[in-house]
């Protein structure tokens, strides 16, 4: 059987169109796509509104993209802004700009250097953040590495290896001075979370109600109500731990 | 139904698994979301699990994970029917269905070469009911027809098949699970069968 050749969809000016199956989808102007969309790639440089579910492989959003539906892809790079009203499923997600997901995120790797907001859970084998995030549900990952720049929030964090620390300011002096001025305006690096559960845990600059784990290390500037550990527990002298017990 | 609950801490203690594994299995959908029951306790929010279900599931995961990858395990534990086709030879070779049930099915639906997974599931349930000895052939047929006609509406969700009798007359229905149903004292529930469990059982048998 001959395979049907699929066409590209390119929007340069202002256009309204319907969904369908395409090879490459590029939106440079302002585009509105109504209906489900299936493509090899999706690139948004302008302003896109897509009403429908999307299945694609490679996605890059440099402009502004609003998706009213669920979104599944292989790699997803957000340099601009993305709003997704459904679930997001992807292999690799990189948020360098801003992304909001109303439902849950499921991915192999998630890297945040911008801002990520999700009202549901965030599931990833590896989760790395050097930006800020707000996760209303559970942040679930095998390796969770959070380098705090501003204020981050999650209701729960669970996984095997969890590390939360202040980002190393290993930057040139001029930038340090600049960031210290900006920092004065910006919030202090802080992780706010209800509970953290994992095998290997290191936290600093964190406010938590409960921390449970095998090996628990509490670094500087933490405030934890209860620590439960099964193997060992260490605490930096300037951190507050209300109570701790071995189980 | 009031089930006995088990806290997460107790669960890890009893089974000896780590937080890492528990969260990994949750991510892979090996443990359904509904089993994570949140409750407020004096230490704040805690997660509880239905005791029997979770212990059985973890036991199964531990046993199966040596032979199967986590992803194919997830396939076993999710109630999706998939697009699998199973040939008649494979069914008899694997001994999935008793011969007598196959014959009855053949009489009703004609001889088949291949069965889709959902039809196999219905046949599997039909077989189980028939072999249980509590239900007569006519009633099994009613159940089979009910499944064939009504199961579609439950796909992806768990449902329970009920067969009850009152004054010797049988009726059959499907209900989404978990469900609480009360009957009058004259009604007897003959069959109360969890489809989700049967899907799992069947999938494991097929993987063997």
C-alpha cells in the first residue's frame, strides 16, 4: 500500500484553521487551530491557540501557545509561554520560559529553568529545576534535583533520591552584584512543601511539615516539624527540627 | 464496604519496599491512584491503602518483576483491553478456557479463528461462571450477552458483574466499582465478579 503523503501546515499571517494530520506545523503569526492535531513537529513562534488534543513528536514554543486539550509529544521545549488545559505527556520536557498545566504532567525528564505551574501532579523519572515551580499535587520522581533560585512550592515530594539546595552562585562578580540587587527585590530561595518522602534526602532552605526517609540530611536554613528516618539522620545546627524519631 | 486500611509507613514496614519503589510503581501506574487514600491524622495528612488489595498487589509485583519489565507489568495491571487478537489454537494450547465452555460458545456465536481481547475476556468470565457450578447455562448466556452489549460503557474503568436470583428468576447487571448495593432478603446474589481482576488474571495467563 502506498503511504499517503502528509502535508505541512504553516501559518504566517493570521489564520483560523481546523486540525488534522500534518507533517510539520509552524505558526509564526497568529493561528487558531480547532480540532485534534497530529503531526511530526509543532513549532510556535507567534501566537497559537489550539482547541483539541495534540499528538506530536518534537515541539518548540518560542512564542505563546494555548492548548485547550491534552498534549502528548516526545520532546517539548518551552522558551516562551505555554498553557495546557489537559494532561501533558512527553519524554523530555524543558521549560525555559513559562508553562502552566491544569492537569498532570507525565514525563521521563523534566527540566525547569523558567517557571512551571501545575494544578495536578508532576511525574518524571528525573526532575531537575534551577527555576521556580508550583506543583499543587505530588512531585513524583526517581531523581529529584532542585536548585532553588526563588520560591518553589509543592504539596508533596516523593521518590528515591531527593536533593533540594540553594543554587550555587558560581557566577562572575558583575553578575553577582546584579543578582544581589535583583535578589533584594526577589523572594529568597525557599522550598515550601507539606511532606517529603524518599530513600536519600538532602534538603536545605526548606519548610516542610514531615520528612520521611532512609537517609535524611537536613542542611542549613530549614524548618521541619517532624523527621522520621530508618537509617541515619543529620541536621545542620541552624536548622529547626521540631521532633525526629527513628522508625 | 468498609475495608481495612494500612498506612504508608506500615506498608513499607510489612513489605520491606522503599519509598523509591513505591513512588516508582505509582508513576508506572502499577498501583492505581484510587488506592492512595488521604486522611487527616494528628501529624497532618497521611496516605492509607486498602490493606488486602495493596498487599496482594505488591506481592504480585515483586514476584512478576523478575520476569517482566515495569512497563509490561503496567500493561497487566491497567484495565485497558487493547487490540490484541488471540487465535483459537492459542486459547486451547494455553488452556485458557475449558473445552465444554468453548463448545457452548461455539454453538452460540459460531466457530471462530481469532478472538479480540474483549471477547476473550467475556468468554473467560463465561467459562468461570459455568465451571463454578452455581450457575446454569441459560444464566451464563444472559451474563455473556450483558457483557457483550454493555461492557463498552465501562472500558478503562473497573466494573463488577452481578447475577442474582429471586424466586428462581435470574437477572444480570453490571455496576461500576466500587459500589454498594443492598438487596431485599429474598434476592440471592449468585455471582459477584470483579472484571478488573479477571482482566489481570487473563493478561498474566497470556504473558506466560
